[in-house]
C-alpha cells in the first residue's frame, strides 16, 4: 500500500525533480523501471529483493485498480448502462 506516514512522504517530494511531464506509457514505464532499479542497486540483487519489487508492483496494480479503475468503471455503468446481466 502506498500509505506511508505524511511526515515520511516529504523525503520523496522531489523524487522526479525537473524531469518534465510524464505523458506517455513509455515515460511512465521508464520512471518506474528506474525506481525499481535504484531499489535493487541499494538493497542488492537477490531473489528476496527481486521478489519484493515484483510484490510491490503487484500490490500497486491491485490498489490502483481498487481506488481508480473500479470507481471509474462504476461511473461508466451509471452513465452508459449495464452490460452484464448474469
């Protein structure tokens, strides 16, 4: 979960610095890759640390779906009507 204490969030405030806008899927992929690579560089490349990166990405995906995608889909169902009737 991305929910760290607010006082701990300040250390990441300038993480991307003046990198410009992240406006394509390629940009997003690159930034996330660099962050994961930095994590492994700092912690060491071993099965446990690689597994941690994969686990974080999976949890991040699920939380993104839960908090962003599902509410968006629910709104679209209200606007456009139900598709599934089973």
